[in-house]
C-alpha cells in the first residue's frame, strides 16, 4: 500500500489484531493495554510503534498521533446495570465509555471493535444497544455482525462480535467467506486442526527447547504460519499425572469426559453434572455436564481456544494435551511470534487475541473495497446488523434483535436517542 493507513490500538493485548492490520499494510502507530505480560509480548514484536502499559482511563488523547485512519480494540464487557444515563454512570462500563471518548477525540475515519459473543445478550441486549447508540451519535455509519472465524480460514470454531464504523458515508459490508462452513452448529470447514499443525515437529515438555520442523509446509496456511522460520519455539505441553493420562488414552476423537467410565471421571466434573440434573432429568436430555477434557478431531476446526486449552484440549491423535505453539497456530499466530511470561499467561494472551488471519482479511477488505477518502458525515447515520448465520435464534438473542431493530425502524425515536446519548456520553 503506497500511503499506509494509520491505526491506534486500545486494549491491544499481545497484538493479534495489530498484527493482522500490519500484515495488511497498515501502520499501527500506538498501542496500549494494562496487562504487563501482554504488553511485553507486544513490545517484543513492535517495530516503530509507541507501546504503553497502563489504564486507558489515564490515557491523554492529546499525546496520541494525529490524522489516525482507524481505531482498533475491544473493551471488555463488564457492565450489568440498567440502560440509559445509568449505564454510562456505572463504573463497570467505563472501559466502553473510554473507547467512545478516544473515538470522539481522535475522530478517525474508521473504527473496529471486537468482543465476545456474549456481548450480544449482555443484560438482555441493552449493553450492545447503548454501544451502538454511542457510535451513531458521533456520526459513524455502523455495521455489526457475529463473525465465524473458520469461515475466513481460522482453524477453530471461534465466534466473535465485530462492529465496524466509518464516517465516510460507506454502507459497510463484511468480507465474503473464503471457506465453506457447514454441518450442525457449523462445525465443518476446510480450515482444520491438521491443516494448521501437521508440519510441526514432535511436541515436548521442555519450555525453553526449540525444534526443527518435521517436514516442509503441507499447504498455504502452514507456509503462512512458518513466517520464514527454520525452528519452532514454545512447542511444549504440560506433563500429566497417571490418572489424567489414563483418561486421555481412553478418549476417542470428539469424545469428552462424560464418555469415560464413571470411575475415571473427575470428582469436580461429577459434582457439576449432578447440579445440572438435580431435577432428575437425564444428562442426555439436558445437554450434558461441562466436558472437562475433550479430544479434538483432526479434520475439523478446533474448538475455541481459551485460557484452559492446554489443560482441557487433547491432541486428535497423540495422547497428550495441546502444546502452546499448537494453540498459537490455531489462533493463526505465526511461528516467529513468541510470547512473554509464564505459560499460563502466554496461553491467556493467545486466547484473548483476535486471530491475526481474521484481522488481516477484514483490514484488507476495508482498504481495498472502501478506502480512506473524503469524510462525509451523514445527518442520520446508518446502522445494520446480523446476529447469527444459523436458522434458529435463541430467546435471548431475539430480545437483542428487537432492541436493535427499534433503532432502525423508528427514525424519530432513533434521532432522539442519538442526541440524548451525545449529551451524557460526551459531556
């Protein structure tokens, strides 16, 4: 890209979102987060970016770079208060309020906010409604969609809410899928566990050891993930006790703790199972208990990588948990991306991140299909949303749908809300 778009990243974590935008040709000039280890990791891979560790509430926007094209970041969803003015007064919603504050001060042409799927139903849809109204009040056209990461080549069934806004007058459409997803709860995709990991050498339990690759890259994704490396770091897993190892060895692909004999089920798992069926309904009819450990399936996308993935996710073929590098690859961090901190912290950094490959797809789409031209601020901002791609919708999601539809359908009410939001968010 001849003139690189300029970005600022709030709540940047280890830098998954930033990395994707960098790979798409953007300059991420400033990044901040309060997580010490995540910032150390970010600094390790940042070149000329200004990286700050600290609370975003103490961030002075006057010190930030000027002429920013896009604001990135996803403030944690913490609030559970009522909507309206009380929402913005609630201290648990301050991180969202701070994101809005920085957006208002910087006035970038675009913004992108990413968050967990639960954001859509947080206290009956009111959280997401208040966020959307705040963005609209600043004159941004807003598009909201629940993204399925494996539809864009990320080898895990990760669902996240992405909100994209612009004040250029564009009616933003999310990029088309580049991978087919199908089956029950969209569990099938060409992006699979083995597609991402089959070239890795044998995993080990030595945290500091580096290993040469077992073979040449087997596909384009593996070549992308290699990032020109000849050795792979942080390809370690946690050694298991004898009883846990017996559990692992008995699990077949797709099976979980509930498929083991009761004698091998962990006590905490059985207690949770009993609580789920205290009315006597069989577990098979209640969706079962929390799964505890589960063996992944080689030719399917992995389950969503979480901070427990190295403890709960079992390799599809080998009798061991996942390695840290496998978790990083499933999140599409390249092999030259090394994480700083204790293993648990490194895994949490991976789990909290936006998959760089997904970020790159969206970043490229914004730049090539819409661009960063002349600002046009409409008198009445446009809003559109998609809450699910499945045929069904939960009762909780239907509440959110009704609230968001009201913003679109009732123009007079909408404009009133915009003005009211502007007064108490930005004062």
